[in-house]
C-alpha cells in the first residue's frame, strides 16, 4: 500500500491531498492478510506528511465455535506522521540525529518518496483481531462427541459423563 508523496512534499505546509486505499494487505512473505479499503487525507507538515482517516481491513478467519470460514471487518483510524529519509530539494539523506528522539519509532518515506502504509495497516490489523471470532452471535458450534454442526442439525448424542467427577455429583444430590 504505497502512495507517492513527492509532489506533496514540494508544496507548502498545510497542503493536502486525498488517497484512496483499495487492495490486498500483504505480509512480508507476500501472503494476503486481508483486504483494505479507505480514504485518507495526506497533509504536508513542516517535517513530512501527516496521514489521517478511516480504513477498513476485511480479515478472513474461521468461527471459533463451528469452524466455518468467515470474514469480519477490523476498523482502523489512521493518524500518523511520516518523515522523509531523503531531502527532496537536495537529494541528501536526512540524518537520524536531525530528528527528535521521539521520531525513532516514526515511519518513514523512502528514497523514492513513496509512503508505505503496509506496516501501519498490519499493526492496526493485528491490534483489531478478534480472539474468538463468531460467524453469528447465536452460533451453537459443533457437538463435542460426534462433530455435527449444531446450527444445521440436531443430534442424538448423550453427554458422556466423566467418571472421575462422580463423587462430586453425589454431593449435589
């Protein structure tokens, strides 16, 4: 998810552009992590480019109860500043010492003036993943005995009682 910001970096502070995001979100090994859509506002700052706006990442998963494939949306509200590695006017590398200590974790605009949002979107995706995604609120899951999908079928399995708990069951009677 790269956006070329060379023209924006030539503008005065406060100049803005919009960027539409649409496409697959890829991992470092080029596997698809999800599909991204969104419209971002890119604003020129005195040091780089401020990116803000909503995005949605559609994630494929499986229901934690019935194990059927499903998709859900991870919302992301991007609000980050990106700093260039190369000075646009001179072509010289921007030294790390020239940046504030707070900028050590700040994402960068590469040597070709491309702002890569991949890492940012991967972090938002990771933070928004559900621990136990459900295909629907009232998903019944599968039978622990026979594996039948309880959303689609009824079953005649009897609950198998663990004999190790029999002494405790006697106390409840």
